[in-house]
C-alpha cells in the first residue's frame, strides 16, 4: 500500500453501493435518473458563493474503476450479489454530466452539477461529488470575502500547516487562488497549478542564530533580490525594525538592492504597522512593504484598514484554509427526475422544513444580465425544454412571494451550466487556475455591491420559470393529498 497510487473510487458511503446492488437486481436496473447538486445557504450569511472543485471532480469521474483488492473487499462484506460484483469489476462510467464552470458566482437552490445516468452509477457519485465541490467552493468563497476586505491589497494563502489534512491543504490553496488570493505558501499547489509560491522565513530562522541581526544579515546575503524579514521574534519596534534597517543599509544598499519588505506576525498589528511605516520611511525605505499575518480574517482586516493600519499585504492562514467561521458548505445531491420508456417523470422531496423541498424535473439555470450595465439582474431556473428569448420582455417572480414580479427588458440570458461528460466521455477542458481566478473576478464585477456586503447583503433573486413553479406546485398538491 505504501507506494500504491490511491484509487478514490471507493471513497463513497456504504449505502451508495447497497442501493446500487438492490437496483441492479431489480427491474430498475436500466432506469435513467437525473440528480442535481445544489446548496441551500451561503456561508457566513454572505450574499454569494463561488463554484470551485470541478477539475478534481472531472479527474475522479474520468478514472472510475474498482481495483482487484476493492473487489475482494466488497466480496468479503457478504452484502452484494455475485452478478453485481462482476458489474463493478468491469465498471465503465457512462453518465452525462453538466456543471457550472469554476469561478462562477453561485446561489442557493440552483443546480450547480447535474448528472444523468443509470441509477446505480448516479448514486455512486454522491460522496465524492459533494466532498470535492463543497470543500473547494467553501474555501473559494471565504477567500473572496477576505480579498474584498483587503481592498486591493494582496492576500496570500498561508494555511498549509493548519488545514485538515494534506488534501485540504493542497486543494484548499487552489480554491483560495480561485477566490482571489495572489499566492500560496503551499509549494506543491504552486508547482502543480502554476500559481505563485509565497513565503520567507519562520521565527525558528531568527532563533537559530546568535542574535537577530546575524539572522537578518545572513538572510539578506542569501536572498538580496527578495529580502523580506520577519521582525517580531523578540520586539518589533525596539529590535526587529532597527536590525532590519541596519541590514538594509549594510548588506542591500552596497549591492544596489532594495528590500522587499518586513513581516509582522503578532501584537497590535495596526499600532505597530503605523510605527514601523514611520521608522522605515525615515530611514529611507518608503518602498519597503509591510506584510502582516496572525490569525487574520475578513473582519480583522477590515477593522485594521478602518483604523489606518499601514499594511501592504496579508498572509492569511487558519481562518482561510479551514473557513473557521463556517466550516460546512452544505451542498446536497438529490434525485430530480427519472426516465422510463422515453417519458420523464419529475421527482420531488418534501419536508416540513420548506428550505429542504427540492425542485423537480430536468432543469437549466440561467443568468440574466442588463445589456447597458453588464450587471446581473437575477438567475432563473427553467425546465429543460424552455428557452429564454432576450429579444422579448421576460417576467420573473419570487418563487415564494409570487406577487413580487418584474418584467425584464434589454437583457442577455446565459446558461450557467456546460456539458462536461457525454455518455462517460469527457467533452470539457478545464482552464488553468489563473484563468479561473481571472474569470471569477469578472463574475464578481458583474454583481452589484449590495450583493457583496458583509452584513445584511441584498438577496440576489433565483427565480423559477412559471412552468417549473407550476410543476412543483402540482406535485406538492398531489403528494400532500396522499
């Protein structure tokens, strides 16, 4: 096992296989199903979320297979029919998959991934689909909040050591870049995804030497073109900054080099940064940047800026990589329709909790943009046979308070999902992470500022077409009567 590549096909809940086995041995074997992944609530009571993780979901789906030891283990459970075991041994993925591209702004209840395929295969995708999209969408969304709080100052992801395992560190850093971080301390993520690696020294570097000055001097001699010194190991204002300035004068200046910056990782950062800025400026280093870290999040960063902190960039670790303020994204995967003999039969899940009532049928999510401003007006979920003709006025209405209606004109309608797999064959090429991050920024720019507020953001409307609203209502009436 030590040198064996990890096969993630078995990363699923047991019930996915027991249900698949039951379907395989019943007359439902050839039933075609539609499943939607969606989420119910934006983390941190925010106004929007960001889609991320699709590339890793594609990699998983593209490599679905059961190894010999997987088959032997499943046989040992004595839960599955021999015929089903043989089906798994020769498993071939042949589903159709649609998804919202990474970096897209997403909202509750709209389908962000749709799977069409036989019930067995569609069921077996649930766990890995959810864990992949939920995790990266959560981190990308948190990163976006932190980046916006920084108001144009660089934010670097510094959380590798605080993540919940190496996978969360590796992919969480990727998601943070999508959300707007300019770099990551995780060098493996930087290497594999072609993004900027960021980082300098730890306190241990300073402690290793006989004194702080010697530590700084040695570092500056080794890295004269990228000299950024951590100045809070002992005392920022009494020793850290003075020793840094001394090294800048004695090592860098004779070489014709300028310091990249200093980093502060503790204390009252707002107060210290102001003092540090004054000291650096007076010493002739107004271009020396001040980077800060130390358990930062969007609220602390916003408060620092309001209080006049002299900070050029932020290294954000644990509260970004773990999304500590809201540790669950909450995406779910629900059956929405089945096909029998060419007929589509919509399915709905009802609950006393109205937020858990699902949307039935085969659906398409759309985004309506104002032609003049380029801003998003609303999202609309339609049934798959419907078209939105942007040359004609289009009425949208609140799916709960149906009297709230609006006729939209002079708009452009764009489908949010793209085809990813066609009968198991990959038909989509994932962009580079840098391209996804740029697209995400464009997407954010298309949202009104009111939607992006931290407190009490404007509710962005995700409306239903009249046909979909009627379908859901009819099914609810029928089921309630029974």
